[in-house]
């Protein structure tokens, strides 16, 4: 688990580098970028990068952060992913203003840079197959072998490259490779691919191109074209930095960005790979990219997480140089911490059993008053709650034969009903199987809003909902998607086997009548239960649907120990 002090989040090594560059006058302004590939939905790991890139730009006078789509692979990219990513960045609270860019807008420039490499004898057209290139590359201990096409003349390479662009060759017939060093200890420098042929329409450029640049070629030159000063990426691109620099140094790039790497966010009890997330979606293990159990930004938004909580979480975990795994409980704590001061309290019974108050006349309804925010009643005011002879309480709040230190309801025991009266259990009603179906009580009308006049006190307080006024609501109890901290610990068996069978339970709850007026996206604390949100897709006033955002406290450690 990450132990970085949240107080030092503003002094991480990336910000220290930028501060030094600003102090030295190295750049007129700080320009960063967030460069997603539009081949899937963003997840919470991307949120950390978004907060960092947009954050450091915002912190420096005149700074800006670009949103750029690195869209050079027509096989996987779609406009729906572009729109989803834009929505996610906006939701997190960041704005790129007029600085929205697409790598596909640079295709002509990139082609020109490739021609310059060929003209300088630093790139060549290779006719080896994909498998042959892989065999020629060597290993970390064995140098690679030069391609038999490596010494083609400049004129032959220029001719072939132009014919590749013209669509003369089928997919895979030729590639353009950088001519660097097949014996380099950095495998990335062993004549890497720069271009490949793909006769596939691009979602933005259509059929204009059948020759597409590789990511490593696109990324650094897009940075240079946009005047990026600090190209901030995650540690898996550390070995790519040498190639990043080599490409920029060997073409007439208009600027000289620098790449810096930081540790990506690794969160336990989930997977963060786009490929694995797609496997979960396409395999029907979840309901879609916005399933509230997924770590996608669309999923956590629908789950009810707030952008403020995600930004605070990013600050808490900090920016480090080495990889670590952050415990999911820290994320959940950030959510609770944010929601605690923002959302009203209400009462909802998720597993109901009837409680009948014998000394309250049939048909009599008492109108009680409850604060929407108990810690500061003036903040959110009060609401009226009806109190009747028949109530719903949680089944777990009653035991016929309780253990010691059970401070809720049991035969002969007295508890307080939240915002109401003391009640004492005097009898129970059972069904044919011997299960308790009703708890019969008497209430003390002198105990509303305080202790009994005779000074007696009770140790337990339970929530309730009036039966004739209760609203039926579908409640989705979301939990962690996987049952082990590292779902990928057994590579051979696969991560699917570690799916948590209890990651979603759906119950019909009885909720207080004030929730009948809830709108999609409204958040509440169900007292003693957790934080919930009216689902952004399925909730309706005539059919309320609430998603559990997070429980009131972290009980997962005990639960997972039993798995």
C-alpha cells in the first residue's frame, strides 16, 4: 500500500523539476498534455495522470494542458471512445479550452519527418515478416541481426515508401524501420518499426491513408509539434525515452520536449488493463463499460464517486518514481471523507421485518421531524417523517436469542427508534416454519427526542420506515469485483477465476417517502448502512433505483479473509 504523505503531494519530483525549469527561465510557459488512445474507456489510473498533467499546468502562471488523442491505429479506435474520454476529463473538473488535438491531424507532417529520416540514411523499408523481425531482434543477452534490407539505397527506400503510401502493397508486405543499432542493450533501439501498412479506414481520415505511423513515432513528434515542455508518462515508457529522444534529435522538430516518467496507479482488488477490462465487458462478466464495479471513470461516476474525491485521492497517493500497490480502502476512505459533509441522511431498510407497536392505535399517524444532516441541522434543514403502528426494521436488528453485547432489539429489551421513541419487545409472531415474521413492541411516548423522564437510557438505536408510507426501491449493493487483492497472481489460471460472486446483490428495500422525490444522480447516506446514489440510467420516480457507493466503514478485510 502507498504510504506517501498527502501533505507532500504538492512537492513531488515532477513538480520539483518543473519548479526548477520555471526558476531558471528554461521555458516561457509550462505546456503538458494528456494523450489517450481512443481505443477504450479511461480508468482511475488515467485519472491520476489527468490530475497530474492538468494540475501542474494549472499551478503555473500561463501554463496549459492539451488534450490530444493519439489516434494512429485504425483497427481499434472509435469516435465513441473520443466522446467518452472528453466527458471523463470534463467530469474530473479539467478543461483543455481550445487545445484539443488529434495525432491524425499530423499524418502529413509525420510522413514528412519519416521521409527526412530516409533521406538522412536513418530509416529503411524492410520486407521481413512480423515473425522474422521478431526472430532477428535477439534477446536481452543476445544482439539482434541486421535485416537483409537494411542497406537499401536512399532512393530505393524513398520509392518504396511512396508506393506504400499509394496503396500498392498489401498489409504486412513492408514496414519502415529506424536504422539505429541491432546490438543496443535497449531492445527498443534495435531498428524499431516506424510505419506499417493497414488497409483499414480511419475514423477521422477515412480512406485517405493506408500507411499508419507507430505509437513511438507519433507520440514524441506530436509533442514537438505542439510545443510540449514536459511529456509526463508512466514508468512502462521508461525504456521508450531513448527512442523518443533519438527521433526528435534526428528530424527537424520545431521544439524539444523532455519525457519524465512516474509510477502508474496500481489498485488492488481490480484490473487496470484496457484489454482485460474489454474482456470483462465483452465476456458479459459486467453490464458494460459503465458498470459500477469497474475502475473505469464511467463506472465510478455511475457508482456515485465524486470528482472531488478522485482528485483528493490522487493527492493522497502522491507522485512517486517507483511502482507500488494502493489499497482500495484508501480510495473508499476518500469517497466517504468527501460525501460525509455533502449528502443528507435518510432511512432505508434493506432486509425488512415488521415491527408492530401494540399501544399505538390503528390508523394513528404521528408526524416526526428529523434533521437532514445531524452534525449540523442548520446546514440542510429538517424533513417530516411519518410514524405509524406498523414499521419496517432491519431483520439483523432483531434476535430472538441474542449473544452478550447485542445492543439491538430482543425479547424484553428496549432500544431507541432513530428520531423517534424507545420501544420494548414484548412478543414475536412466527410463520409455519418457526421464523419470526413480526416483532411486537410497546413504545414510551415520553421518550421522543431524548432520554426517558425517569432517567433510563438505552444502548441501541435502530432505523425504521413506516409500513404504509414506505416506498419500494431497487437497491444495488455493489462490492469489489474481485475476491483477492491481486486478481492476476496466477497468470496461467487467469484473472476471471477470481471474480467475486458477491460483487453485486440486488434487493428490494423499503425507503422513507422523502426519497420518492429523488432525481437521478442525487446522493444520500442511508443511516447505518452506507452512501447511495440514484442511478443515472435506470432511476425513475415511479421505480427508484439506488446504487451503493460505499459502505459506512471498511469491512472488506474481514470479509476477504473468509474467501
